[in-house]
């Protein structure tokens, strides 16, 4: 735990989070779809508001969710001297193949730069059940389903911690581990800068934070004691907050084989207070995905939750259900963002959770 003097010396939110032992589990964004687009830096606030290639896509992302209840995670990646093609743009689309799954399914395209907004639009319109314009891009498809993509946030325009701590980890991964089955990219912000350096591992959809050089062998090669990754795991994006907390506990017990299991989760009840306690049982019956998304955010401060994680082995020779109870056990002081020049460090308390019961049936 950081002392007051040590806090005064902190210049980045991630230093406070890590120094005070904040557990990153349960902070992975939940998504059924990913759209990864190659675009040169800088990724400024002005670009997101004014770039004619980007602003129409942002409106489509909003429409996709507000009208159709489809959650898609957009991420920008910076062109790479080895991976990229002059005059062309890479677009990678991942989707959840079914309710129980282990990895997102991948489609990759490399198109002329001028065509990338049209391709991204076609992908989203297909999800909205509009006329299929994606067929026109099939000749640009790439056979890269075997390639693992690691996306490291270095987006300093959002939070300085991501650039300060993300770039050294990106460089080490890029220089030491890449090859015919792994590519490493600098990417835009995807939430959780207080856990910088942060990383998304695709197609698994796992989020990572507080990365350290000594843990990269374990992360990349997936051999050795999984416990070495426990305090760096933000969660699996195929699950919601409390399900992610339970899933980590299962993984720590089951080992690496767990990652290949097809799984899904459900939060059956939550410990809430006040009006939330009375409204939650009724609101969760509303079938609209948009309502359920906002309800999940509204009740993320629950003091406990009952969770079910269903699984099937890859060969479908075994299946089962884990029942878990997740409870809050304390709080730590953390900073939601790094202060800008002249600002003071803002501190807030963050609840910490653990699994107190885990039963396999």
C-alpha cells in the first residue's frame, strides 16, 4: 500500500493502482463483436470528431447498439513496418460464434485505403440485417485465422500512462515474440488505463493489465504456473463482471486446458441496496439487450453475486457447471485517470472482490 509521501510522487494513475494492490479482475469489456482497423497515428480527439473516414463509423457503432442491441468493440491499430502494405488498410473482424465458445472467429481483409470505411460499414450493416455488401470484399480476404493478435494500448492522447508504460511492453513483445503465428500491434484505448500497460489477446478475447517484462514468457507461450498471471488478468470479454471474477478462479484451478473449453456465464442474483435491490429482479426480465447492458452497469457495485459458468470440453466428451459466490472483501484507493500538467491526483475507493465458494457439478 502506498504511503501519502509515495502518493505525492505518483504521476500516473497506473502507479497508484499497482502500488495499492488494486486487482484488475472483472474490468474487461464485454463484447460479442470486434472491429480492428488499421489507421495511422496520431489518434487525437479532433480526429474522432472531424475525420470523414471515422465520424460516420462512430455513428454506425451507436446505431448498432441503440437500435439493434449489438455490442461491438472498435479498436484502431497503428501501421507496422513489417505487417502493413503501402496504400492499403487492414480490417479485422471478430465475432462470437455461439453462446458457448472458447475463441472469437476471425475475418481479415486488406483493402485499398479509400475502401476501408466502406468495408467497415458493410460489416456493421450485415449485423443490422441490411443488404449484404460484404460479398464485394471477398477477394480481399486474408487466410490468417491461425495468427494470434496482441494489441497493446499506447494511446497517450487518452491517458499518459498508456504511452509511458505501454510502449516498452509493446516493444519487448514486438521485438522478442512475434513470428508466423503471433503479431503485436500498438492500439487505441479500450478502457482501464489505470491498469497500464494493458493488452487484448485475440482471438481469445482476454484482457490483461499491469503487465511486467518477466511475465511475458508465460503470457505468450502459455506454459508454466498459471498463478503467475493471476494479478494481471482483467478478465475474459465473453463474460460480464462477476462472471469474469469466477472464471479466473476456475482457470487458476483447472490450468491451461481451461482456455480451450467452450464456456458461457450467467449472473443469477446480486446483493444490492436501496432502490436497486427492488428494481433489479424486475428490470432483468426485460428482454431488450440495451436495457440489460445499462442494468449491468448500474448494478456493478453489488456487494455479492451468485454466478454460473457452464463449460464443454473441445471434444464434447465432458461438460458441467461451476456455481460460484463472489463477494466484496474490501476497498483500495485508486486513481481513475492520470493527472494532466498542473492537476492534482484524484483518488477514489475501488471495491475488491473474491470468490468465496466454487462448486463444480
